[in-house]
C-alpha cells in the first residue's frame, strides 16, 4: 500500500517535471518525486539515506534550481507545443520505450533459471548475509540501542562504519570533488570586465 | 500481494525512462537538468532495492557517492547555464555549442 502510494507520487512528479510549461512548477513536481523516493528509502530500511534525500535533494538541490530560475527571470516559459526538430517527440518516445523494454528484458530474462529476476537475487543473498551480519554486529553492538528499534544496529552507524573503513579513499575523493565544483562554479559565473555585465534596468525584465 | 524488490526495480526502470524521455524532449536546459536528477534518483532507488534485497550495505554507500556527485554536477551545470544565459538571454540547449573556442 505504501509502495503504491509512493510510486504514484514519484511517477506523477516525474510526469509533472516533463510536461509542465513553467520551470517553477517543474521544480515543485521534482520535490514531490524526491519525497516519494525518500518514502521508499524508509520502507527499505535506509533511514539515513531518506533523511539525506529530503535535506540534500529536496532541500539544497531544488532550492538551487529555484535560485537559478528566479535569477534568470521567472517568466521565461518554454513554448512546449513548438517542436523545433521534426519527429523529435516520436523518436524520443520510441527511444524511451525501447530503453524500458531493454531494462525489463534484462530484469526478467536474466539470472539462473528464472523468468523472475528476484530468483537470482535471493540465490546470491544467502552467501552475503552471514558475513555482513557478523561483521557489523561485532563492531557496533555497543551503539545498537540508539537505533530505530526494529534493527539491532543503527543504519547511520553501519553506513558511517562502511564509509570510513572500506571506502575511505572514495570518501576523501568526494571532498576534493566538492571543492573543485565550488571553485568551478565561482570561476564560471565570475564577471571579467564590467562591460559584459547585463544591466538590469528597473521596469525592463530580461526577455 | 507482497511487494518484492522486483517491483522496486520495475518502478525505477520506469522512472529512469521517464527521465530519459524528458531529457530528449525538453529544450530548457534547467528542465533538462531536472530530468537528469530524475534519472539519478531512479538509479539510487535501484541501489537501495538491491542493498535491501542482498542485505549488503555497499549499495547504500554507492547512493551516498551518487548524491555527492549529483550535487557537484548540479553546481557546475547550473553555473554554466547562468554564465550562458546572462550573455544570451534567449538561449536554448542548442546554444551551448557557443561554449567551444
């Protein structure tokens, strides 16, 4: 039931992003879609990721989109009826449906002895479970009572442990990546030479 | 009917293809970025579904990294959009060819 409602919100938000004329409405639909994904994260025991999904995606990233939309002028709407390239829409539809068909074929036709892809998954999970269960419960047994109650260890504790032991190099690389992105953003939007600056007279909107 | 991880995978395939369709159809670079975020979210949903099904935390770690990369990509991409649209306010996605040279 939760899955059906969340899936409806996600897909409705996605359709809204694609078919809304106004970029602000598209951004709001995007928030709805992100919230639906966060609900599904909670259902699948990924509590920390659900939190981060709401704070970073629905909070920071969509607010950044809205900042840029407002910065560039909120009344710039795209004429969605105009089709600049002939046959672009039908070709895109065919391409997307073909992609969906390929993914479904890969999902349902793969795996040992299954028309259902889940058979391959559950066959593999038996090997994975004991190793992780021993690993995590030995490391974090002291912090278990701070969890959500339905698992013996907190999701955040497990994730942080995994991030700072097995993936510590990638973790530090992401710090470097964020620094580079910040520097890049500053360099890209910097105004060299004041004559390039578009002077926004009061009363005239940027068309 | 019980919700298995196959449902999640089908849902994220649908979301991915919707995002791809929007990316191919829309001309506004901002909305194209939003469709890109939809595709990244579909992949995140897949990662979490596999993480839950296999009881392996590596999937959730991958989602964390996807999130960081998505944030960096949005920052750089939007600043390119701002830099272009400030000089040429009626630009669409085709005008990014002006970036070369």
